[in-house]
C-alpha cells in the first residue's frame, strides 16, 4: 500500500511539474484568444540592435504548494511510526516546497531578445519579446503590432516595386 502511494505521489509530481513548465509563454508567435479578431495599431521601424536576454520565470506559489503537498504525503508515508511519520511529513513538505518552487521558476523561464528600434517618426524604442520564428538583425525593416496594450515585433513583409 505504501509503495503504491509512493508511486502515485511520484507520478503526480511529474505530471504537476510538466504542467507548470507549460503554463506560460510570451512568444510573439502565440496569440491569445482574446486578441484574435481585434484591430491592432501598426508602426514601422528599423532594428538598430538585438541582444539575447532571459525573462525570469514566475513564482506564483503553485509550484511550491504542489511540491509541499506531494513532499508531505511522500514523507509521511515513509514510516509506520506515528511520530516519525509526522516529522518525515513536515520535512518532506519543506523539501517539496523548495523543489517545487525552483521547478516552477526554471520551468517558466524563457530565452528572449531585447530589440532596439528606430521608428519612422525618429523615436527610439526598446522591446523585449520571447524568441520566435523570426530572427532580427540590425538594419531589418520591422513592424510593431500593438494589441490590447502589448506590442510585438515582426519582420516587415517584402513589398514588390510597381512596374
């Protein structure tokens, strides 16, 4: 029975941690349902510089809470002695919370780019966005698309010259 609980706790922890890792994205290639079919503002610009950055992962408490519950169950189920079981449960909960928090933080961390832009108005702007399918380099013509207060950068489409 205890072995089944241990296996179930481990399986639940793996599923929970995988779910946490997939919770969030800031990718410019992923559009939220609420932003679909909305008219966006568009501005033209040119890339001045691009540098890699990391968007720190979230610490919502879900990872720590899930880890504490799983660690507490796993720790308490490790012995038949009631006093030892309680102590092991507390220790398991603490260790599980620390591990769960770290997994959430690193699982939601994203590689991103900071793009320095010169707008057609002459203004300069910088934006950080997750790495997407497009690669930016200095001199690239880009379009800034703003929807619902959030802006993403995309390469400007190539326009054929009229004949």
